């Protein structure tokens, strides 16, 4: 199944979805070869077997893909064993991510690849899942009881794939009142509250330090473009170009503003302070940046002065 262009002049490609039976002939053999790449992430052969059963269940035609129907659908599957695999078995997540990034780089990697950051919500009926709360759910466009994840995607002319993810833990989950729920959901004790842009910045830093995925561009919407933490992570990626959305009211300089040092005395000691020697910053809208239909300025990091970060709150 070859990808094709979205439009005639579109440089990036998306896969077609008109799947025929002939397109998936030999799929199980390919799936088994794929999952074998991650065997070194598990300490025991039993865990590797459960990993295979879980993947087969996810690709099955079942309408409801929870553990029980998946375990009953695969040959030799056992409900309790598969449940324990997901809730108790420890696997090397870092090694699994490293192996996966190697595959993505081999199949899709290009020097001008694009890293994309965004979040997505997953509606939940109950309150037992880690991080579940009434919060904004982008898939519904309203506040709902859901989990929210922050995701990193990779795209090139060869296609696209998700490459990393972080569960967003609402601030209320990090308080003492939620300690029993954190224990029940096995949330690590060292886990602290992080905003969505901070989670995205952490993923960007890890991908950059890992050095497996080649990329030149970083894109994100205004949730991330308005974050000093995320912009600082972008600046650390020397040699890349960031295309981020910011609020049209964000005040910024097209270029780094000039500053001057001024001497003054405080409690008998001579001190210095730095102040602007140039004009005050202007709003992104006034500077004539492009705007999307929602009124958000879409700008390249190269067009903004570094000190605009102080005004992104």
C-alpha cells in the first residue's frame, strides 16, 4: 500500500485507506517480524508471548478491544495472564523506544524531517484510569471526563508515524487528596505536575539527545508556542527551524532587541541593570505575521526575537 500525495503540490504524503484483502496478505508474518524487534525489552519469554497476544488482539476485528475479549479471541490466550502482563510486568520502555526509533529512521527518516507536537483526549466513563479527570477533550471540543496524552509525531516524504508520548497528569492528581488513586494506578512516586508544553519539551530534548531521528523542522500549535519552556527546548535544537503558532496578541520583536547596562547603587553597593535601548515590542498581529482562521499568529522562530519568550505566558 503506497502513500500518495494529499494534493498535487503537497510535498508530504499520507497513506491511502482503501485497503483490500490482497493488501494484507502475509500481514501476520510481518507483524511477528515487527514484534520480534522488541524481544530484548522483555526479561522472560512468557512476557514476549503476552506481548504478541496483545498485538494480535489489537489488530483483530473485535468491536470491543478490552483485555477479556482479546484474550478469548487469540489462540491459547488467558485473561488473567494478559491482565497481569499489562498491569504488573516490567519491560524496558527506554530500549523499546530506542528500537522503535531505529525502525522509523530506517523506513521514514530524511534530513528535512518534521517533528510535530500535539495532545489528544480519550473519553472515559469511570474514574479508575491514571490521569482521568474532567478536562478539555480536543477530540470532542469540550470539557469531558477523559485522559489526555501529549504526542510527538514524525513526518517525511516517506510517510509519518507517532514516535513518543506522555500522559498528562492534571494538577489535582499531584495533590495529597489523590495519593490513594496514584497508588492504585501505580503512578511513580517521583512524578510531579508538568504542563503539556513541558511534557512536549521533555520529549523534544530526549529525541534530540538520542540522535536517531533526523529532522529539520519542529511544528506545534499555540498551546506550545506560548510556552517559554517549549521555546527554550526549541532553541537548544541548533540548526533546526521551528514553525509554531502563538496568540496574535503576543508581544515580540522581529529581531533580538538591543540592550544597555546602567549603573546604580543599592545599600552602598554598586550594581548594574540591563534595560532596552530599542523600541518596545509590538503584538504579533501588528507586525504582520500570518494568521490562521482562529486568529492565531503562525510564525517561524527565525522571525521572532529570543526575548519574546518572556511575554509568552
